[in-house]
């Protein structure tokens, strides 16, 4: 028999236990709140293909996170009130309100604050790391079924390119927690630009292997290609961030871009920059540096500073992009009468066709906030944007969005600000505008819909000589040497792992430091093995393990 003290003790224990059980039940219910909110929203599929391009009536409003890049708005317009936002309302019945508006470089910080305060916009376009945070905090909707039901075949073709590789960072348990907003591969596809007047002066042909590129670089430095009788020219461009090096490495099937991971035959992973075959191009570059074919001060020069040598006519080989002629290459035309040709990046001897390693071609990942009423509207917007802007050739350019966009883009004030930049967001398909422009010129066309402002610059007779040269080089040469279907992505494109988040910056710096020391001859080529050991010790090996576990 219990005395009153003992009995009181057990009564308290039972009460405490009951309170704890109630707390656990309440916590469980609270934890299910967001999922329950999503379950309560029954998103019906479209009743027809036409409804996938619907206009909401009555109009709906969705809040958005807008990265502001426009500096010269048309008179009377701004980031919220402008003709392109109005077009969104008129065609889609969707009013977009910028609840976050900031410069691009401030967006990550702004978004993290929004996540911390549980006040994210209804939708936004975020990077993989931010998306991972949103998923972890259960703040975004599962878009798998909504996307499958509502996306047009055209959108699925653009978003699903390269066997749905763009979706990798959105996955949770095999489900899409966001949709990739595609960009063009061309923005990161490398082109070998070479001074054609220097080739002619030295009686050289355009290279077909990477070894021939290096041989030409040496001759450009040693054989006075500008004919001024001075030893003042360099062959190959490099700067302190080693811009262009990753594309040289790809000629040897080495994929050294930061955060680029390569799966091995045994299922393990290595950072691409630690591939032993990297010794070959690093050794070749060390020889070029020793021969004076690379600026001996490259390691202390920012890109803009090193590019001054291009503008002044002192560098003959530049690994850039299709749009590079509009930069310092144009200045070299004006300053010293230079001429450049676009050459496809070649593979090294003994390697198959050149395949560049590129980042996932996305602007980011578009999410729908957990619990919003019309999550399918995210896909509807993408449908309109795909058919009307990103890939109009898929719909024969007959969408209402396409017609209205081109009408507005013809307005000089809108064109100057950037019609695409005035929209809430943009996406892009892999259009080879070089082919489009070449065919249009051959046919005597005065306009090219979808890119007419640039086409007018290509065919214009009123531009300065250097600017006219640059526009023609971009579209009638640069575009034409790209193979946009022939690229390689990292074998891991998911969200950053725990160690990656903590050490990636340190790893990138280690790679840069040790690569430069080898190129400059401060360390022998075999020092690469020490670099690999250091890289793996400070986080590389751990990240490789985490990637394998994540994928399993």
C-alpha cells in the first residue's frame, strides 16, 4: 500500500506522462501541418491541351523574388510596373508582385532571411543550395504530378534535355520539388578565337589538335607576328583565375571545373581536377610559360587587366565564348586592325572528339511555395514562356505570347532595357542563331523574329567598323562552330553535400594555387600528386563519399 507521499509521486508521474503524450501528439500534428496543407489542395489536371496555355479569369496574384538587372527602364516604368509585367497579366491572367526585389548578388542573402522568417514568396527562381534549404524546411510543394499533367510537350523537351539531367538538384526521394528554368548551353560553350592576321603573317593554318594550338602559341610569341621587330607578343591568354584552362583540360577528357565530380568504373567519385591526366596539359602550359608564350605576370592580373593585352594587340589566342567579339576583341580591331577567326575547340592527339564540361544550363530552379492555391500556374507560366520566347520554333511561333513579345521588343526603349530582363523571369532554348541569321541573310530577309534587334546589328551598314565586325563574328562565325548537343555535365549535380558546403571554397582555392605553381614552374609537374593528396585531405575525399551515399 502506498503512503500519501509515494502515491502523490506516482500521480505526478502519470500527469507528467500524460502531458508528454499530449505534447508529442500536438507536435506530430504540427509537424504534419505543411504536408496536410498541401494534401488539402487538390490540383486538377488540365481538361485539354489548350488549357495548359490558359488565361486565369478571374486574374490571380502570385508573389515573386525578382533579381533586378535593368538600369535604364523605359520612361515611367520600373521593375513592378512595366509593359512586360502587363503582358503577363493580359495573356496569362497572372499578376506577379515582387515581394523581394534586389540586385542579383544580394538575392541569396535576402532569400535566406525569408526562409528564416518563413516568409518566402509564392514562387521564385533559386540556386541549388537555396533550393536544398527550402526542401529541408518543407517549404515547397512536390511538383512532380503537377508538372507531368500541366507541362506541354514543348516545355518537357526544353526542361528535360540531356535525359532530364537539369532536374537532378530538384529531387527528393525521386520527386521533383522544383522545375529547372533552362538556359542555353551556348552561354558556357567554349570557342577558340585566334588572330587570323597573325596566322597569315606566319604562314600557319588553323589548329586541329590541342598540340597544334600550343605550337601556334609558341610561334606567336617567338616569331614577331605583328612585324614590329620587338619581342612583345604572347601566344595564349591566361589570367589569375585561369579562365579558359578548364576548356583546355577537356581536350584531354579532364573535367577540372570547380564542383565537377567524375564517376569512376567502381562507382566511386573523384573531383575532376584531380584526374591524373591533368598532368599532360599542365606540363604543356608550363613549357609555354617558360618559352614566354604566356604573360609572366598573368598570376597577379584580374581578367580585365589581362584583357588589356588583347585590346592592345599583344595576345593571339583567346578561349572565350560566342559573344566574346563584342568585348576586348572588338577593341583590338579598332586599336591595331586585328582580325580573329572562330575555331572549334579541338581534342588532344589520341583523344576522341572534343566534349566540353559545362555547368547545368539553368538560370535556377522555380519552386511553388507550400500551400499556395494555384501551384499549376507556375507550369502555365513556363508553358507560355517556352512557346513564346525560349523555343518558338516548337510551336511555329504562333503563340499569343510570341506575337506580343516581339511587338514590345521592337520598341527602342524596351529593347534598350532588355525586353527579356523586364519580364518577371526568362528561360532559353538551344537555338543556333548563327544558322538562323545565315539563312535569313541568304534569303534577303529584313527581320528575324525573336532576335531581330541583334539581326539588325548584323546587317546594319551604319555601325562603326569595329562594332559591325563584332556583331558579324558573334552570329556568323561564333555560333556556327558550337555543337550544343555535344557537352558533358558533372556526374553529380545534386544539392551541395555537408562537407561541400563547408570546404568547397577552400578546395577551389587549393586547386587554383597549385595549378598556377605548376604552370609557372615553381613546382614540377609531379607536384600534382601532392596537390591531389592535399585536396582529398581537406575535404575532397569526404565529399566523394557523401556523393556516393547521396546517390545510393
